[in-house]
C-alpha cells in the first residue's frame, strides 16, 4: 500500500507552521523531563489558553456551560483539559489520551552510600530500559523532596549551563574481556546502577585518619544537600527523585528534520494532544478532552495510572457541574465517547530490519500512525478497535488531508507491548491506538520526525472537529 512521504506535502507556509510547532515542542520537552514537570507545563499551557481549575469550581455552586474551558491536575502527575460542548455530555466526548511518564532511574528511599571514597545514590529503574545505555553519559536529577512538615523542595540539577551533572561509570574496554562474554541482559546488573554524586571529603575537618569509619565523602555530599536545600538524609524517604539524561532536546540531521530528545515516549503524543484541545476556538459540538496520564510505563497501576478512577471521577464531577442525572449520565458520557489513545510506535529502523514486518511497520516521515491492535503473541492484552470505528477515523484523516499510516509493533512473534487503550475500552467506548513513530524507543535519547509530530497535531485537531 503506497504512502507518500509527508515532507512532500508541505508548501512554504505549512513548513513554517511545522517548524514553529516543533520548536514549541522542543521547549516543552526541556521543561518536562518528569511527569510532575510535564503536568506543570501542561497547566501553564492550559491557563494561558483560558482554562480554569476544575477543583476550584467543584462544590462552589458554580455551573458549567457550553464553551467553558476547565482543567484538572491530578496528584501533580496527571493532567486533564476539557472544552464543554454544545450537546449534552451524555452524547459522549472526543478524547485524546497519552502518557507523560518516561523510562528512567528512580532514586531509592535509602539511597546515599559511600564506597572507596566515592559517594553514590542507589537507584531502582522505572520502565523498560536497556541498562547499559545509561552508563557513562551526563545525567540530571529531577524531582521533589517532601519534608515531614509538608514543605516541598523541587530539584532539577544538571540542566543549567553551569550546573554540575552526575553519571554512572562504565568499564574500560581494556579490562572488559570477561564482561564482553555476557548477554546484554546480564551485562549490567540493576543493582549496579549507582549514581556517582561526589568524591571529596570536607576540607580540613581536623579528624584523625579514621575516614573509613566516618564515610566523609557521603557526609560532605549530605552537608551540601543540607546547606543548599535544607534536606536531611531521612528526607529521601519521602522523595521522588528521577535520574534522566542531562541536556536539551536538539534538532537532528543536516536537514533538521528530526528531534533527538529524552522522553518522546510519550510526550510526542501528549504535547500535540493537549495543544489540539487548548488551541480549539469556540464551542465544539461534543465535549473535548485531553487526558495526560502517569504510570503507563509500569502498567498504569496506582492512583495516577489510567487504571485508577481519577478519569472517571473527573468526568463525574463535570457531569455534576453540568446538571446531569446520577451515575447513568456518567456511564453514557463515557460509553458514547470516541478516543484516540496515543502512544509512540516503534519506527522501522533499517539497522534492525529483522524484527519488523516491513509492510505493517511504522515508518518515520509517513505521518501519524494508527494501530488497530497492539498486544503480544496472539494479540494478548490488546484493545482491538472495531472496523466500523477504524473506517470513521480513516475518513476523518483523509478528509482533513492528514498524512497517516497503520502499523503493528514488530513481527508477530518478536515481542509486543500495550498502551492505555484497553483501560479506556473498559467504559465500552470506541478507542484506537495511534501515535508517532520513534527510533531508539526507551533509550536515553530517542528520535522522532518533525513531520510525524506535525501530522499528529493535525490528526488530533481533525478528530476533535469531526469525530
Ligand atoms: Mn509509551
Ligand atoms: Mn514506553
């Protein structure tokens, strides 16, 4: 089946809009390396676009009406934005969903230790990473430390020009004869991913030479944390600190057609989803929704994962503010909704062609990618979209001149994976997976095409208007 390269469709004016959108996205990426930062950046976009905080309206006696724009930030890690439609919420919403958590290394609750004169933070990786990729590259520390009195210390160390960075050391090739014989899975032990944070003891402390006992390098590192952030070692217990690649997303290629960045999975879908809803002007026919969720990379569990009730609860709050009757109104609103559940697709990579079935692979530059189903082996764990719904989506995309393609995640028996689609399908709504192709998915630095990002935005806007 022939698909035209999306770049061939652009005249000068569209290319300029594409470039501006890609630059906005790059800036978003740089300020949104964690789910908390992404939720905060999303809130700033929504507020600037005239959305009001739903939590301020709940219980205030206020009512919502068509054209109103509201948002909700859930536990600082999820974000929802709605534009109220002209027709009843019971008729269903047009929903764009994506996730804002990304694979990374989390700092353990009791992380600080010293070994042979080096101070480290012990880590526990989050999501599917290839551990060897995280060695010997500059890393930054992002997150929050919540003190016992509720005070929150926000950290983002390793991003500013003169910030220090951190790293996990690797073995020199000269001495890796034994290690080279190991499989990739055994190459680096998860427990060996220790972040190097210091090497100098405090100067002139007047102590005797009993350093081994006192762990002076660890003490010096903790003293800096105490002085700079007012935190104690015990405060790590109530911290969420994430280790991510340090540095900014960059244009890639002489032609600047791609972006190399951390966390395209899944901010490359989350950002255009939110923008499509925020950029919508006026009153839509159906209520519009963007939901940016957390914990997708570890199975969508927990109070901020798509498997929790926060989404349904928020729709129930909307229903109440719109004067809808009881639980049947909420059930109808969910059941009659149509959704694009967006997550990145594995972009076909000529370097690893063997794991793909080429005619059903996601190709960079062919536009936004629809997956009728995902899953593993015999479609296990998949939400398989109905043919009737796929046909409706095809028509909308073609009518709007969107460059789009379809794909499966690799060869039938090569592996597999899942998204949040099946969790939304529990409400009996029509939902299909779609997203942007990525090279080096889950690596510290992933690659996307600006054309695919742009086509995703166009696809989302068309869906909100026409679905
Ligand atoms: Mn994903
Ligand atoms: Mn992922």
